[in-house]
């Protein structure tokens, strides 16, 4: 059997930190795929190219978050069966998950290529940015199957407690991505086509490396071509866990698409400043996300092992670490925001516009840590439907109402950005209450 790190014994805090550090690096490298796109086009292809890629970022994240949501189902179920020492179920979960993630990647590629134009028009993408944004998206979406398979492998290794292998493979792909960005844009003068092509190729590099690693694994957690079949019970269980999580992530991003549409109602300078500042969002979110994955994995293994007291301790450690680290990062961003934005643009007006967002958002991220940490904890206990409904109400419907009332009245960029902290606060309170409710009601079980 593959080496599995026990999450059901020993000091929880120290093990969550050890688990999360490689995962933080992995998550940050995934962000670098898009950051390198923005940095290269912003400096070597001009503000229009930066705006085009930036206008596409939310759509890319929408699809990415859906993939990550479904992969979280593989992670939670694999960890639960590992905690209960049910090896046959672990094997069936991994092989069924491989098939589901492959199909998902292909479907998202088709949808992405087909719907990119209508979505960009729906968002009110500026005419001077539309053509470049469209070609960027269509090429980028060719890499969706690679992204899906990488996240499948990432979910399996994370469930076993091994977060170092995904980090190594993603590091390799990240280097490939940056080098190809520079080559395609500077040497080949391919503009947004070059950065999109570089990202798609890098996705397949990371996928190939992690799938090969799974094929080499001995025992239960290895991938075997001869054992690839869709086990009906496991497929249903994975879809019950993963689809609501994926839909939850997607809905969360759909709400942000309304925000992008509102941003597009301002000048090109504001649009470009928002795109540059959004890179801080991605960086801080991905650091916090490592602790969410850690919390869900630890909670799932202890849930399967029947160790109820460690479930609660895992929750407090994962959420507490997420909030503390995000608060520290906010201080850094607040002090060095201008220098950070200077990585993506040399235009002082664009930097000033980006600072408008950063100065508001740094007070919002820790609140997001509480909200998302509680959602992940509920997912670790096998509950995803109610957290999804809460997100729809608190972070989607509420934001849309805000845009058509508060923002419509003031129509300032500040009044738009303030919706984040209010929506996260409302949603976070509800998610915390729900987690403690199901924790008191639920008894550890591994029944599918």
C-alpha cells in the first residue's frame, strides 16, 4: 500500500502545518500560471493585452473552481475510507474518480470553447478587449482535461497526507509555463495567444507527471489501467460530494461575474487596475485554501476512524491558521501594495486604480477564511448541499441585490468592492452555525 500519513493520531496542529506548507506552495504555483500570463503580457504586450487577459480571469477561475470542487469529493471520500482502513473502497474511489475527472475535463473544454463568446458579451467586456479575451479563453480551455487529471492526482495524494509530490510536479509545470510565456510572447510575438498556449501546455505537463506517479504507486492508492471501471456506488457517492462542492464554487464565482460586469462599466484604467489587484485575491485565497484542504482531509480521516474529538480540534486548527496567515498577508499587501501592482503594470494610473481595491480587500480576507474553512469542514463530514445553498443565498443572491441597489445608487468603485466583506460576513456566520449543528448531530460513519 502507498505510504499514508495518519491524521488520526499525534499532535493535530503540527501535522496540519506540515501538511499545509507543501500544499500552499502547490496552490501558489497554480496561481502563477495566470500571474505569469498577466505579468508577461502587461510588460511586453501592453495594457490592452493585460486588460484582455484580466477580463478573462474570472471565467477561468469559474471553470477551475468547479474542477477543484469535484476533486474535493475524491479527496474527502478517499480520506474517509483510509481512516476506516477500507482498502477496497479506497481503490474503487480512485479509479472511479479518474474516469469522472477525465470526462469532466473534456466536457468543460467543449463548454468553454463554445460559451466563451456569449459569456464575455454577457459580462459587457469592452469592445477593445473582446477579441483578445476570446482567443485567450478558447486556447486556455484546451488545457481543461489536463487540469482535471492533475487535481484528481492532487486529491488522492492529499488524502494520503502526501502533499510533497503534487508540489514537485506542479513546480516543474510552473517552470515550463513561465519559460514558454517568455518564449511565445517575446520571441514569437504571439501576444495573448502565446500566454494561453503556454498555460494549456503546462496543465498537461503537471497532469502527465502526477498520473505517472499514481501508476507507479504500489498497493491500494495506486492507479491500475486494468482496474479502470466506473463503480456505480462510488460514482454516486463522489457526485453527491463533488457536484454540490463544484456547483458551490461555481456559483460563488458566478456572483463575481456580476462584479466583473459592474467593473466593466468604468473606464479601461479601472478595469486594468482591478485585473492587477485581483492577483492579490488569488494569492491570498490559495494560501488559505491549503488550510481548508488540510481541515477537510483531517476531518474526513478522523470521521472514518470514529475519533470525534479530533474532528473538532482539526476544525479549530485549520480555520485558526487560515485566519492568522491571511491577516499576516494582508499586512504585507497593505504595506507593499504599490510594489506588488508594479509587477503587472508600469502605468501609474493603473496602479492607483488597483490600490483602491487592495485597500478595501485587505480587511475582507480573514472573514473569508472563517467562511471557507467552515464550508470545507462540513464537506469533510460528507455534507455539501446545505453549505451550497448558504453560499447561493449569502454570496450570490446578496451580491446581486447589492449591485442593483447599493452600487446602483452610489455607482462608485468603492461601493462595489465593499460588497465582499458584507457578503462574506453573512455567509460565514451561517456556515459556522451549520457546521456546529451537524457536528453535534452526526456520528462518525463511512457508509456511502
